C-alpha cells in the first residue's frame, strides 16, 4: 500500500507539472497531452522506473480512458454540425477509411510497416477532437464557417473509428446475436437520450439544479452513474467499453444544452481534465517502450511514412469540400484533420491489450501521433495567418 501512495503522489505531481511545461514560452506550442505522455515516459519503467502501470495505478488509467471518451462525446454538438457539414464529414471519413485501408495494405505488403492493416487504418483515420477544440477556440476559428466544417469532420473522426473499434473485438456470441446486442445497445441509448432531453423542460431540472451548489451534486452523480451503466452494457453486449463511455457523453451533451448545463459541464471538466484524463495519458506514456524504437532500424522511416499517410488519409476528404473551402484553406484543413494522438493512443492500447498489435508497432504509431499533435496544428495555423 505504501508503494501505491508514492506512485499516486508521483503521478499527481507529474499531472500538475504537465500544464506548466506545456505553457512555457517556447517557439513550439506543446499540447498538454504530449507533455503528460513525455513525463509519463520519464517516470515509467522504461526510463527511471519510479512508477509501474499496474494495480491501482492501472485501474485509474482505465477510468481515465472511459472518462476521456465520455468528454469527447460531451463535446459533440449535433445541432451545430447537422446538415451539409455533417454530410460532408460522414462522406469524408468513409473516404479517409477507404484510402487508409488501401495504403496500409500496400505498405504492409512491402514490409515497410508491419502492423495489422485494419487496426492501423482505423488509427490513421482519426482526428483529435479534444485537442483541436481548445486550439480553435483560443484563436477564434471555432465560430467561423471553417471552424464549423472542421468541427464536424473532427467529430466524425472520433465517432467513426470508435464504431469500427467496437467490431474489432471478437464477440463471445454468434454474429447474429452480436448484431442483436448492438441494436439493443443503440436502442437503450436512444431511449435514455430521449428521456433526458424531455426532462430538460420539466420540474426535474429545477430539483437537480438545487443540488449543484450543495454536497449532494446530484446531476454530477447521475452523469457518472449513466457513464457506468452504458460502459457495463457495452461490455456485456460484446462491444468495447469505450463505446459506452462515448455514448454516455453524447447523451449528457444533449441533455445539458443551454445556460443551465454550463455549470454541470464545468464540474465534469474539472473531474475529467483535472483528475482522471491526465492519469490515462501519463500511464500511456509509462507504457511507451522507447527502447523498441531504437531496436527497430526502420522506426524513423516508419514514423515519417505514417506522418505522410496521416496527411494523405485525412486530407483526401478535402476533395469533397472544394465548393465550401477556398484553395488556401484546403491544406490547413487537411493538417488539422490529421492531428490524431488521443485516439491513436486509445486504439494502440486496445490493440496491444487484445493481442491485435505488438507493443513495438504501437510505439511507432503513438510516436507519429505525438509528432502530428506538435506540428500539424502549428503549421496549419501559420498557413492560415499568412493567407489572410
């Protein structure tokens, strides 16, 4: 027990240091997620071995993963991305996935990147919505037409891969029964969402609001209970548990629209980004085997190739945006869309834990994701500023 106390102290200290490191006045803007993973690598078993990602620490990391997907679902506002932006986003993601599958089968066939083509294609077709939203909000891009189109593309870049992930895990039931379970899960989620949205205009909201400033905190507790319920249902129905957390976030997002939900979202932000989510990324950094990169002489070539593939795969949908994006905005749009670390980490974690991917292959994927987060948004922002 004493060792766990020390481990939790070290993790808490690292979580507090990460935002300070990310906000240092340097030429390169380091997202806090990258800072958390870098510090996790330093304290983890592959460098200084101060903390190991097992036991209570590992359990907190799993909770952080589910809360991260919950917050991602919470950030998706279907009202803002419906219509043409949503249509373009859906078509664009399917185009990205097809291009990713073709590219990964080709590079796998020539032996350049030895990773499961399907799993790697899912990772390449992701977009880091949780990282892009704060960046776009800070520079004033989120409220523009460009920002709304990018937001819808990023939302689909989170949702599409999650749906594929849920089908990658081999179900314990027959295909037909597994399909029934998926339909049942979607039906239960829609029923809960409809009930929650209907409750927004009833006296229930007044009762819940009264507890927001007291020790009861009933709305927050209900959100946690809903997340736990859908995570359990997803697991029992043969889907990946992160799908349940994502669905719970979308339900809460629909139910907490308007001024009444601002305080609730702030409290959930504090729990997620102030506590559980940093632990997930720190532990992901601990599991990152940097020695595996040095052991592979092709690692640097593979990382550069993956960075190029990220731009190609997530840039392909720009072909569908020719009528709504200026020529100067198309490359920045592709670079923003190709920013994908959090989902790449999640997919790599799931791949390794499910024996679908070797740790050294996951390390290469995560390395490419980290570089994409460091470089792509910065280059895209600079290009848009130069074009103004």
